[in-house]
C-alpha cells in the first residue's frame, strides 16, 4: 500500500494496535545530531507499506484513513491492487530484516531479472533464501536479487559461489 506524506510509521502503529501484520522495509542511516553521529532506522522507500489482511477488512480500515491507498498495476485496461504472494514476501522480509549495510534497493524496472539465473543460498544468514543471481549495475560482482514484482527489489551483499545452488 501507499501512505501519503511519510505517514507509513504512524499507519503501521495503527495496524499493529489492531493486530494486523504489516511490514516497512527499513535500513540503517547515519545522522548528525548535535555534532554526534547516530545510527537510526528509516524506511527505504517512504510511503511504502506492506499489509497482510483480507480485502474486506482493509476496505473498512481505509475509510478512516484517506491517506492510505492501494498500489495498483494496470491490467486489462483496469487498475488492480498489487497482491504479493506469501512466499515472495517472506523471502523479501528475511533479507531486509538483516539491515545489512550492503543491501541495495531498486525499483523493479531498474533490473532485468529475466537475464539472471534462479538460485538458492545455502549457509550463512540468508540460508534457504531463493532469488535471481545477476550482475547489478555499478557493482563488480554478481549478486542475489529478491524482487517483489512491480514494487521493489533488493540486491544482497556478494555471496560466495560455493553457497549458491542453481534452481532449474
């Protein structure tokens, strides 16, 4: 979902209070406060919020919050809300919750995932994660990319080839 005016954290708090699962991809940022450097967690993409709820409940919740909107994709001449499969979302959350400083985030149109190879990682903090192994613009080594179609993609830090299994 899209939340206008950088209110994603406030809306997440409201959803948490209702017992509804939601997720905001965050990353560590260094900020200068009163002459001192301080680490803080901030949303990777402002206004982006993933919500795990049924459509009827979400419709009722949206009535109270006009700044909460569906992210849509055009299909058959109509705009349809984007729905992310549970497995796809779980993989994305596993990777982004590490807050690894070497994670790179992309809009899905910035990457050509069709050129990559489907792989599974064995060992380390990303054990069992599946993604696409591909060259990322501006980086020397190939990386494993986890993408949520039409929304966002994240490229992990370099993974040794010994830890990667090709999926056919």
